[in-house]
């Protein structure tokens, strides 16, 4: 192998290495986006669960009031 061929191969290897670096950066960005989405999904899930719990308590209070009114004054 001549010195010129060796230099060409080294240049090609340098270009390939740059491409791999770019691909690694892109994968890192995609991974960060997925982590961000996952965190948001967990936060939204917690909020949704809290809302459902609050609605459940409100429903229980309404049912309790109706039962109490029904026993006291025959409401409903």
C-alpha cells in the first residue's frame, strides 16, 4: 500500500468517525426527548389520578348527602 492510498484511507476513516459522532449525538437527543416525554407522562398520570380521587370523594359526598337527606326528610 502506497503512502497516498494510506492517506486516503485515513481521510475516509476520519469522515466515517465524524458520521458516527453525529449519529451518536442524534441518538442522545432522541433519548433525551424520550426521557422528557416519559417524565411528562408520569406527571400527567399523577395529575389524572389525583383528579379521579377528587371526583371519587365528591361523588361519595354527594351520595352521602342524598342518603342523609333521604333518611331525615324523605328527599328523593
